[in-house]
């Protein structure tokens, strides 16, 4: 079993996937910062100062012992109040769209940089034999 595990880990696909996950996590942090710190403030400025991350609807009762602001999404969420955080969701959607667009651009650039792959098809021996039999039967009167 240990030998099989070593063979599994040594395969290139597993290592490539591990590297991709690590780079993806780091890239996700960059995109989150880009969205939260640059794009969303620009959208907020264009829409009159709207900060999407603070837009939510309180669905449940605020606990009596809650001492924070009733407009603080993070504090209410931490206190266990049921919230409909449409602003946070909108920010997540924008994050996703940015990541998807950047991945699209990377794949597009990689496809242009690489020559098209030549796929050679190998005909199975059984099909070659059947084709020979067919051709021989056609030649017979």
C-alpha cells in the first residue's frame, strides 16, 4: 500500500494539482484585495459612496446583550444574528467574475503561446484485421 501511495504522489498530475491549489489560494487573496480595496471603492464612489459590504437585512432578533452597532454586519454576524448579506454576496460575485476573467485571459494566452497539439490516432490491431478481411471480401467475385 505504501508503494502504491508513493507511485500516486510521484505522478505529475498530483504534484501539478498541489502547485495549482497553492498558487490559486495566493491568487485568491490578491483578487480579494483587488476587489475589496480597489474595485469596490471605485464602484462605491461612482454610485455615490455606497459600500456594498455593509448592505444587509436583519432577519432575526438582535440579542439583548448585544452591545455593538446595529449597522455593523461583521459584529451582528459574530453575535449569531440571522442576516441576509446581499452586499457581501455581491462582493463575492464580483470576486468570482474577476478570477474567472483572469483565468480566461491566462488560458487564452497559454493557448496562443503553445503550438497546436498533433494528435496521432493509432488504429487497434483488431480494426486493422477487420478492414483487411472486408477488403479481401470485396475483391472476391
